[in-house]
C-alpha cells in the first residue's frame, strides 16, 4: 500500500458516500451491524468508520445505555460521517490511528471495522491493538474484500483504465482494497496478534446500479483512484470515467446493471 492510498480528502468523502456506499458497502454494513448487535455489547469501538455506513446501521440496534466510540484516521471522513448521523448521545466521534488506539486496556466489549484493515500499514499491530482494548471474551469483527476478480465492477474499471494508461495503469483497487484477500494470511496475522478463536466467512453479495455510469463514477471519483487518474494526466478524470462507463456498458448492458461482489467477514474472540 502506498501512503497516498490513505488520503480520502477533498470531494472524495462525499462522492464515496454518495456512490460507493449504496453500490457495495450497504449490504455488508447491515450484516456487520447484525453481527455486532447479536453480542449485546455495552461498549463498542468502531475503527476506520469511513463515511459512517456501519455507524448508521448499528446505532439503532444498540441498547439505550450503550457507549459507542466511532473513529477514523482520516478527519474529513470522520467529519462527514458525523454530519450524516442523527444526534445521539451514545456516540462519541474521535480521530484515531488503529495502530495506536488512544484507549485504555480492556474497555470495550466489541470492536468492529468494515473494510479498513486493508489500509493498516501493519495489520498485526492493528489487530494487537484491537485485542488490547477488548475485555476478555470480547469480539473483534471486521471485513476485507476478496480478490479483485471476484468483485466484477472493480475489476472492469481497473481493466478499462489500463487501456487508457497502458504504461502506468492505476492499480489502487487491486493493490489496496482488494490486496488483502488471502484468508490463510489473515488467520496467521490474527494469531500473531494473540487471537485464538477465529471464524472467517466468505460472503458474496450483488452490486446493483441504475446505469453503467454509476459504478464507473463510484470507483473513479469516490476513491483514491481519482488521485491516481489525475496524477497520470491532469484533466483526464471525466474522460477516464467515460471510458470506464463504456466498458461496463459493453459487458453488462446499457440499462440497469448488476454484478458480483465478495468479501471475507471475520469474527475473532479475545
């Protein structure tokens, strides 16, 4: 992962929430919220909350006296997430680094992180921190994307951009969001962090959009892929998005489109 892969700034947070969340994140957020709530936790920590899709799904499922701390490394993302959340005295928003959590030992019953672990510079250190802040018997729930070939629109966009920039194709999607998909490696990393009880489920969903342009816009303008496109040729974002949309339309049709997405959902017990 490159350092720039973590920079969700400028208009990216709003575009991410507007396009990416309904395209690929909402079904997994509902599943994550259900899983966390099933443990009836009193104290919950969310890491890498992004634009708040899990927060919005989970908060209504928690007890009235629950304490829910929502964090992200990226302040613009955290600010945007807070702006989308109805007033709720149970929720505290805090900028935090997953590798150095600003919390005491054993203070949470559950720690959750949807599609954030891929961005950790040191995943074992991040998992060790999650375990440190969990009470004995607490649960660490997180998800990561499966390989890019199992996530069709992301693969389509990556291949389309490689046609425009053949000598230096933008590889953000394959490199980072879809770059941590080996379940054996995930299990080894968790074990190295001290977790013993580990369950990994591979879960397929369907990504739907009203047109081919929507997934093209989501990936090209709602992720760090935007930065990679603009770095290769200033002013090329619109034409690159057009090219990706045309590629998706050729493969999936000119009307509403649908394609497979797939992720690993992990539950580790402290």
